[in-house]
C-alpha cells in the first residue's frame, strides 16, 4: 500500500476523532447542569458514600464465613476453625458497620439533618 494512502487514512481518522472531541465539553456541561436539578439523584457531597469495592469485600467475607475452607488460601481444620470464624466475623462486622455509617452520614449531609450518630447506627444495624 502506498505511503500516501496510509497518511490520508491517518489524517481522516485524526480529523474524525478531533470532531468528536469538540463535542465533549457540550456533553459535560449538559451533565453538570442536570445534576443541579432537584430531580437529580445527587451523590456529590463532602460526605463519602458507601464504597462499591467495600460492599464486594463484604460479600466475599460473608462467603468465607458461610463456606469455610472453600474461598480461602489457608487450611482450616477442627483446631483452628473457631479462630478463623472469629477473625472473619469480626472483619465482616467492621466492614458492614462502616458502610452503613457512610450511608447514614451521606443522607444526613444531603438532607441537612441533625447528627444521627451514624457510627453508632452503623454498629447497631450491623
């Protein structure tokens, strides 16, 4: 294939990409405006939301508790199962209570509610 054809194809691809990129600021502006309305389900806040990664880890930890030995790299036997389940259950409690507290705190900030003791609620509900 002649070199000029390759160069023309590259230029055409570049121009098409450039045209698309010029539309991005308009799309971003539209998205930002939509989040300023009452109908927007707004999670933009200084208070952090529950973490998707942490929720996945909660599920992974729960699986290790429900099915000891199947989802771990360590060996579980009758001697160490109590220790293992104690460690996993404690870790699960802390992960769940933290995520609940984050959800409660986010709602307090979002709806300008008085302090609802989110950490305490997280522990109680977990």
